[in-house]
C-alpha cells in the first residue's frame, strides 16, 4: 500500500489526525508524513481541521479528508432476503436515502440482475460520478482476494461476483463476507473501537461471526473462519440451510424467531401480532421489535428462547477465544439492550465464571451497520484517489 492511500485510510477511520498521529499509525517518520500531507493539501485532498488539544507545547494542526475531491462510495449490502444500496461521501455521510428491497439470493435466479438494475438506478440518481468505489458484502464463503463467493455454483453470477459487478457498473469493487465486514465496522466505528480482541455476532437471518484479533480481522487459514451458525449446539432435528442437523442457526437466528412466533400465532395464542395476520399481512421484523418493546408475551418468550440458545453459543466462543468484548450486531441489534438480561443469564448458565467475568457483552448501537461495513470494504481497495478498473475479461465480451 502506498503512503497516500495509507494516510487517506487512517483519516477515513479516525476523522481527523495530526502529523504525529499519522506517523504513529503508519510507522513512517514525521518528516515523511509531513511532506506527504503537504502534497495532499496542495491537491485539495486534505483539509486543515483545527488544532489538537494542547499538551504543553505548540498545538499540532489536525487534518481531515476533503469530500469534494475524493471518490464517493457505493455500498451494496446483501443478505439472504434483502439488499440495501447506499451512496455516501468519504466521511460516511449518506448522499441519498438507502434503498432497500426484497430479493432472495439463494432462491431467485434473477437476483443478481435485480440487484444490478437497482444499483444502476441509484448511480443514475447521483449522475454516475467519474470516480467511485464500490463495496459489496454478502453471506457465504467469500474469497475477498479473488472476488469469489464459493457458496454459489460456478455457473451463478454470484460466484465470480466481483468480476460481474465491475463489468456491469464499471467501477472497481471490493467484496467481503458480511459478518467479517461488520466486525471491521464495529471495530472502527462502533463499540469495538479501542479494543484489540473482539468478537462480533451478526445476529441476522443466520448467526454470523466476525473476529478482530490483535487489532486485525481474523479469517483463518483459508479465509472462511467464523461459521458460528453451524456449530452443532441445537437440540432441534430441523435441517439447517447447510443440509445438516443440530446447527445453532436453527434455534438462534431471526429466521427461527419468526418460525417460533408463527407457530404460536397459528395455535391461537393471544398476541398483539394476531391483528396483523388477521388483516392478511405478514409479520415484519419491525412488528416483532415493537411487540417485544411493549411486552407482548408471545414475542417475549420467543426472543428469550432464541437468546438463551445464542448465549450457549457465545459461551463456547468465550471458552475458546477469551475475547475482551463481544458485540451483538446485525439486524438483531434493533431489539436493543433488552436482550442483555437473557443473554447474560444464558452465559452464566453455560460459561465458566472466571472467563465470562473477563468478557464484556454489549449490543451494538451502530445503525445501518452492513452499509457502513460495505463502505469499510470499499476503502480497502489499492487505489482510493483515482480508482480505476483493472483488466476485466467480461468487459471484452
């Protein structure tokens, strides 16, 4: 990575820094950083952002990124059932509202085309800028280096996902597993900031895991570490999406939460949610969150059961990893801190106290976390200032 990119990336994650702070971040000498900063100021890529707090001597000038002269970021955040597309400047300020729409990537053969069409419409709405970075996050066995998603067959457009997105949109694209990317977002912008060893639970339709170990994302030997969903801890004999029995996700995911509530409603149990189904509508996640917050007994019981099983899985992680902090993130964070009593009770039941007492358990407060995660991934590209596509075979066809 060249020094210019390094400086821009550190400022992206830190908002504003002085020359000495940038020197510490990059490991480069102060004179070298000062020279590079002067060059970036002259190009209009950095701004002077006021003086740092006094430490007894001369106050240091701090610098931030110039949003007008750096690329915009397009984020494509894909999960099993929904995709969200956002456009933001290099300070993570949304330029237009996030566009979210339903699309089932594992079932709909036209899913890729639907997502690309939506992305192209979004780009047209911001006058298709000359310089743009695209960050795409999605579930599955994602090989970020090669831009592949091995959870799809080779004939699927999602298999060579980076190559196909670049060919369709015309911008350099970075791809990553959603849970790993969310861990980066929490570490840089959320409740993991300042911690060296964190585990981030992507409490979503499945149950993903992203790991930051020693301040770096940990992906394992082959890049696929974090398949928390498929730890065989569940008592249910229900088949998991992976085809096996006993996986954690069948009892500790948002899909299992919806299934549990649906069974209760079909059995005629009293619930505020009955009105929604009687009107011919499907219960949405926002309905469950509202019902949970207002003490609906069916929802409370279902959430408690899900969180109890999630705590069992988290206890296993604590025993193996001994992390400083565990953050519950993803769509499930919308239930808020009210998840913590049941979660801590489960951890108390399954985890050795000496270990659990040393690990802080929190619920994320980072909104639109997968969108921010996708932006973080976009910023990992090798050329941030003037992003250009490398040779793409698909574009020659």
